[in-house]
């Protein structure tokens, strides 16, 4: 399946139906009076976050969403039919931006969250509405209100708990494949992964979602390689997992490159909790591991873990460390509960 994380849609809500001018005409009934009904309301356009979607690909095939107009009112006091609403079903984590691609109109982060993007126009009043003691045969009615037309952008920021970071070939996809049932493409050339993958990882009865994104290279923030747009997907993660390839000759440089890109991207990514791991330890000897690890610890100022995604060494420890960070993050975000519930 193709992955799409930004797309443009055109929406329009329905116009209201016009009111009707009509008089009751029936045999033997004189002065039948006005009986023109009101117009129906136009349909609105909504967006709703739904479960089970993880790409905006549907909006590649359909970009125009026009709700139906309300029907005009009719004689014999009949009100026009309302136009049906239209609902854009989007994945959880979709931001809706205005035409300028900057102003955030809303951010749909929970399943079932709904927002109205364009309200349908009200129907006009028929002449029945305008009758009064002094004007018993009004010949006026209101037109319906116009619909609203908008151009919007949908931007998907996946909601994962853990974001994988690293240079191309660091073993990110291998790690995801080894720990979850996701099957990302793995190969020994850079930029194997071209779009983000999600996987559900389980450890000690807990489950969390890991996002594997394409590798970053020096200058990604200026658009080199695949650029750093994919970092948007790890913006909402609780913790970042930075994999450093142990077989690389320039371990320290690899580490600082990624860090520099994180800082260049901004958005508070560099301040997110981060776990640094020396990967591929099955391919290097004890001595090299120790020295690389020490070096990284000095650079990062925190504990550096070791693992091998292929052989499985240390993977569980890394998962446990991630889980600890996620629980802490969820606790941090949990609203403070009141001690004593209110009682009458
Ligand atoms: N020896 C060894 N090789 C590994 C390990 N993990 C990954 N590899 C190899 O490293 C290469 C790249 O792995 P990927 O998982 O595709 O790397 P990636 O970080 O996803 O790379 P991109 O998608 O290009 O950013 C593959 O040939 C893997 O077999 C490991 O723990 N040990
Ligand atoms: Mg990959």
C-alpha cells in the first residue's frame, strides 16, 4: 500500500433551499392564505477520525467533497428536504490546515473526534412565515443561504509511542521486523525504507507502537536524501530510539549527524526523551563494542545500550527501557484526578 501524508482537498457545503411563495387555492375556500414552505438546510462537511486507517491515500483518488444543497420549499406548507452531510474519514493523527498550509484548523488525535469544516447554508423562509395581522397575503420569501467553499490541507502525523532514528542502514527496519509483526523491506543499501512503517511491539504484557521512518543523512533538513519531513511522524512519540551502526568506522560522527538534524528540524524533537543504542554488536568484537560505547556515552552524557537486531542480543532490554519511558510519558500527560468525588 502506498503511504501518503499530505494532500489537498476541496470542500463545499450545500446551499440552503429558497423559501416558497404560494397561496392556498381550493374550491369553496376563499382567502386560503399563504402556504409557501421554508427551504431545507444544505448539507455540512465534517471530518472524523476513524480507526483502521493509516494513510491519506484515499484522498489521492477523491479530492472534491461537495455536500448536497437543501431543496426549496413548496406550496401546501411543505418544507424542502435538508441536504445530506458529508463526512471525510481520516486516520487518527490527521491535522487539518487552512489553504496557506500553516494555520491549523484542528488536530484529530482520538478515534471518533469530529469537526465541522463547512456548515451548510440555512434554508430561506417561505411566505407562510411572513403572514401577520396587517399583512395577510405576503408575497415575499427569503432565498437560501449560500454554502461555504474551502480548500484545505490534510497532514498526517502518525501517532506512535516510539520513533526510530538513525542513518540509512543503521538497522531500523531490521529492529522493527524482529520485534513486531510488521514486515518492512530490509536490504544492505541506503534508503531501503521510503515511507514510514508502523509495528506493534509487545514486551512484558505491554504493547506499544513503533514507527520506522526513512534514514536521515547530513543535510536532511536542507532536503538532502529523503529530507526530514518524515520527522513529523515522530513528533508525537513518547520516546525516540536512536540506533547507531556499530560496524561503522565513524560511530561518533554518525551520532552527531543525527543530533544536528534533530536540532535543525526543531519542534522540540531534540529535547524528547531519547534512548541511544549501539546496534549490530554481533558483527564487532568485545573491544570495539566497549570503546564505541564509551565514546557514545561521553558524547551523549547518558547510558548507551547495546543490541543486535539480527541476533536478538539485548533487544528485550531495549524494549523494557522504551516501555519505562512510555509509561512515564503517559503518567505525565494524565489529567490530575480529584481526591474526593462530589457527593450530595
Ligand atoms: N550484522 C548485523 N547486521 C544487521 C543488523 N541489523 C541490520 N543489519 C543489516 O543492515 C542492513 C540494513 O538494515 P535495514 O534494517 O534495512 O536498515 P535501515 O536502518 O532500515 O535502513 P534504511 O531503511 O535504508 O534507512 C541489512 O543488510 C541488515 O541485514 C544487526 O544487528 N547485525
Ligand atoms: Mg529501513
